[in-house]
C-alpha cells in the first residue's frame, strides 16, 4: 500500500526548496564561499562563478583563471564586492567529500563522518556561511540523534539561507515541524497527561481548557454537511488556527514557569517546538509567498488536515485569492489517501483530486454542478475538475513519509464528499 505518498513533500519540500541554489546570490560580510575564477580584469578584479551565479569581485591577491578558491567576503564597495582568498582548492579535491574535508581542515575541525556530511551539503549547494555558523552547526550536531541528522542538516541549510538565528531553539523547531507523528496525536497525548495530573496549576488548567477549545473547533469543522457553505468552512479553519496559536502561547509560558514531571515537560517542549516551527516554513520569494498550515482532526482518529498556500502577495502581506494555488492533503477513513490541488488564475479555478479509489469519480460528477453554483456565488468560475490516481511508479512520492497519519476503519462519508 502506498500510504501517505502525497504528503512526501509538503513539509520536506518547504525546507528543500529554499536550500537549493538560486540564480541570484547575495553575499554578506564574513561569509565563506567557494568560487571558480572565470576571467581576470585590471586592478585585481575578477569574474567569479559561485554555483549558478556570476559576480565581479575586488580581490586582495593574485589568482589564476579556471582555478577554484575558498573566499571570505570582506565587504562591498561601489566598484564591486571585496573577496579575500582563504585557500586554493586543489584540482584533485573537487569531489564533494574532498571539498568537505578541505573545508573542515581549513577551520581546524574533525573530519568525522557527520561533519563531512554537513560540510559537503553546504558546499554542494553553494550556500554562503560564516565561520561561526559552521562551528555552531558542528557543535549542535554532536547532540543530534543518528535518525535526525539528515533533517538537522536540511534545517541548518534552511536557517542559513533564510538568515534566521542559528540557535538550538530554531533548529529543534524546524526538526519538530517535520515530525512523522500527527499533530492531533501529539496534542491529544499531552491532554491525556494533563488530565492525569493530581493537582494541576491554574496555568496548566488554562492550557487544558485551550486544548479542549481546539478540539471542539476541529469537531465543528468535521460536522459540516456535504458541500456546505465554503465560507463557514474557511472561518472554522481560521478559528482553528487561532486556537492553535493560543495553545502555543500558553505552552511557552508553561514551559518556562511551571514545574511539571519530566514526561509532561518533554511533551510540552516537543509540541511547543513543533508549533514554533510551522511559522518558520513560510517563504517569501520575490512577489510570491508560501504558507503551510496543519489543522488537527481529532475525530478522524487523530489525523491532520494539511494545507499549503502558494501565490502572489498583496499589499497587506496576504496571498491574493485571485491568483494562487492551494493543496489540501488528508487521510480519509473511506477514501484513504487524498490530495486536492486547487489552481486559481484570475478567479478561474481548476481542481485536481488525487485518489486511488474509483468510487470517487462518480461522486465528484454527481456534485460538480452544485460546486460550480457555490463557487459562482463566491465570484469564482470552475473550469474543470479531475480525479486522477497516484502514480505507483513514482517511488519518490511514496518514500520517506513526512507525516505518519492514521485513520480508523469506519465510515465518515460527509467529510469525504465535502472534500
């Protein structure tokens, strides 16, 4: 069974996309980068290639064309970027592993397997970094479990690219944001632990009350009738997001101020890191923005509804509803793994539903006209709606699950039809 395949990228790709090289490179003082000399100009200027980017730099020493060097950014002037040569990369050291070892030795660091993996990923993706960022990452790497090393390195790359503070809290938040445990299950586990406490403090009681409010909002979302007003649906999702924010704020206070048992403390911190990590996954790339939201669905055996928005930003920072793309992913009791891809251009909507059960096609056909009417009332035009199957040959789609969503074997056709 190809379980949870569509979810493979929503969280993982959010980090990976921003750690990939881009054609536009911005260098800042004290960053270290490897570059190839393409051409030499008078006054010790040179055309340097870093990844896919090319830039004119002012150098402090003579260099040779077609050679590779490690550079440190000394500053920027009107006549161009200032680069200081740290060391030349030997021609027989061009492999990723050789470059990584070279980099580690350059800063007197151990060439351990994990350190080489970290350094090779930074070098391979041509990510500019400072000496302090490298040393901090290596130090944090010592405390990372073997199962989390790959996720840790991706988080480090993301933090450096996004110019976030490279701190333990930020890294742990990003790692928890990619947890394979359903958010609903994580919240429910904490709730049961709190309810088992003999004499909870008032602040812990407040946390319990906030979680119960979130559960109620989540249940209200599932109680909507088939093809109910989408406005009400959207408001409930927004309300659930507000409730999650409230839970996060109270968790932050409890984590700092309350004395609880080690098990509950660990549950609180893990959930807090996860909720702190989700806002970090918002990406602004030029005029576009990407956001990911997870809404716990407790009534569906603690599964999650994951929503990813991509689109143009308006002046108020929100995504333009006339030009955007929205991905919904969830594991349904009846229809199982389901992804809905909504593409909107100038309020013209195209919907692609990916699911492996043939029973969905006649259901969609039966309700298409009603859906068109509802969308017309909201000033949208539905151009097409398709039902396709997941590609069983796409091994990448069905590997390294990012969310371990479970479902119960009982019918809940209302939410199935509504989605």
